[in-house]
């Protein structure tokens, strides 16, 4: 099986089931925003540290991180390379 190179942007964890309605709504809004970004492939949760958002190219990841920060979504400082089996990437 072949692997595809993707690039990650770290964001916070999804809210816990007992979180307030306001927190859940803001997280839902953030995830909808992230899913519409160009080059978005998917997410990889890494509890309790956060969630990695996967993007097709490094440039897509940089643009996405800047847009997320402008939207008020906290992101990590680094963009890292990762490898995903190509059957999971459209």
C-alpha cells in the first residue's frame, strides 16, 4: 500500500459530553469552518493533547492555520509532515 504525505495543524480537543451548550456550539462552528478549508483531508484526535487537522500540502496547511487564527481558533505553532495510507485520502 502506498502512502501519501499530508501536513498537520494542531487544534484543541473536542468538548466533553458534559461541557456547556455554549462550548459545544462554538466547537461545532469551528469544526464546520475547518472542514470547508481548501486541502482539508481529515482529523486525527490525540486525546488529551488535542486534534490534528490534516491537509494535502504544506501551503494548504499554512493558509489554513492563518485563517483559523484569524477566526479565533487556537492552533499550534508547528506544521508537521505525516504519512497517510492513500486509500484514506480522496
